[in-house]
C-alpha cells in the first residue's frame, strides 16, 4: 500500500479533514493537499517543528526521542 493512501486512511479513521491536518501540523492547506495526494513530502524543518510540538527532542542527527 502506498504511503499517501495510508495517510488518507489514517485521517478517515480519526475523522480528520484536510484543513484539520493542515492546522495540526502547522502547514498551509495547499501543502496539506499536496502531502495527502503524494505530490509533496514534508521538509525536514517541518518535521522538526512537528516533533517539537509533540515534545519530542530532536538531536543533531535528526533522530526524535522523548
């Protein structure tokens, strides 16, 4: 199963809309649409910001840990 399909299934299971996804991960709605449709991946700085939001510590090698 493709990764973008897994993400769409995950959103459906959690009753989350594209706008809620964008708000939750601090990305624009356009970026959320592209990510959900497999046209774009999140950049490293966006992933780091998500990790910080969920209080994951990010070390210099970009490995997340609690």
